[in-house]
């Protein structure tokens, strides 16, 4: 996994932002923000939360604890009428290992079918 310093720099560069632009969103100086990217200063929780909202990613993603970028907005997004993405993940984890494997296999099968349908 990447370090949080690599992640916040990568997110900024992916959006072609300058450090000053991210610093402004945090209400700090470019020099102070630069120290977050280099690891010279640790990010306070407030800055972590602001960056998560700013980039629409999860705080765990920013900290390098998961490869899942989905922020709270994505986790609350409806997969269908009565279940959110986060709720679906919770439901999957509540299944047995065999049940989780079946879900993954079904998703793979659906993806192949839809991919095939698009090529027709």
C-alpha cells in the first residue's frame, strides 16, 4: 500500500492542482500543506476529513489503509432502490465464506454477459 503522503500528492496531481489550491481548501498555507505531502508534518484529523470530502474519497483511502477510493458519498449511493453500496458490502460480509464466493462468482458472470451484450 502507498503511504498517505504519496496518496495525497497523487490525488492532487491527478486533478492538475497546485499545492496552494489544496492549501486554500484546507485553510492553510502552501508551505504548511507541502509539509503534509512530504511527511514532515502529520495531517490533523480536521485536514484529513476536509481532504476526503474535497477528493470524494474515504479517509481510509487517504491513509493508505484500503485501495477502495469510495468516499461516504459513494458508500451511501443507492445500488438499487432499497440498498446502498455500503449496505451491500455489509450484507456480503455477513455471508459465509461460501456465500461470499458465490456472490463474487455471480458478479464475474454478470460482467462477462454484459460485456458480451455490449459487443453485439
